């Protein structure tokens, strides 16, 4: 699709697709600002022991984000060095191996918060915590770096970093207008 659009000089923009090479118009969320917002929120609530939970399938692409989180937490004296866990899902994709998290819920680490990198991990994680009779947020807090469908409708609403759609749409509209105005030579 991209090749066809480029060949016909049709103006287009890719949203949320970070590219390291190629000359394409792309609009992405500023994850550095998002990491700072999340870190400040965690610090203000007084959480000390954080688990950063990602998916084993996306671990390689998540490493820059995890590095930003660890670096930002390192600058805050109240937050201890986080534990990073790559969650392995079962074949049905609905269950998570609880043993990966279980020993971090007890002393000496005793996690206060699970920071989930991807919204699709929240539902199986909530289900697992419910099966183990752990209450969110009373026993352990849960925060997602991505907004998910229905997060605000859950019995315990999930705190998440919302994508700034108004800002993304303004930036995209300005870029499209520039391309149209310059006959695709922007």
C-alpha cells in the first residue's frame, strides 16, 4: 500500500509507526514525555517497588522503552530499581504463567505496582490476580502504558497513559496540508 501511495504521489502519513530509515511522514507519541508522566505519578503515589511487565514476543522492540523507564526511575530516589519481567503466555493467549511474578509479590522485594507495557496484557494479568485473590489496587496497583478498550468500564478501572489523539491529529493535519500545498514535494 505504501509503495502504491508513494508511486502516485498521494499524500499520506503513518501514525504510531516509528521508522529508523526511509523518508516517510510519520507522527508518533512522545514516549519520553509519557515515561516522565508515569514516573511522576508513581513517585507521587509513593510506590517504591515496581515490576515492569512486558511480553516475551515484543521484548526486543520494547527494550528502548524499558531503558527509558529504568533510567527515569533511577533519577527518583524514592523508587527502587524495578524488576523487569517478560511474561510468557499459554497457547490460548489468555493465561499468564503466575510463577514469573509470584516471588516478587513477597518479601524481600514485595512489589507495590505492576507497570504493564502493552494493553493486551492487562486483561490476562487482571484475571490471574483475581484467581490468586489479589485485589487491585488494595493489594497491588496496576498501571498500563497503553490505553485499552474498556479499561474505564472494568470493575476496577485501570490507570493508563492515554494517547494524545488531539495533538496527533493536529500534527497529522498540518503535515497533510503541507504536502497538498507543496504538491507532494514537502
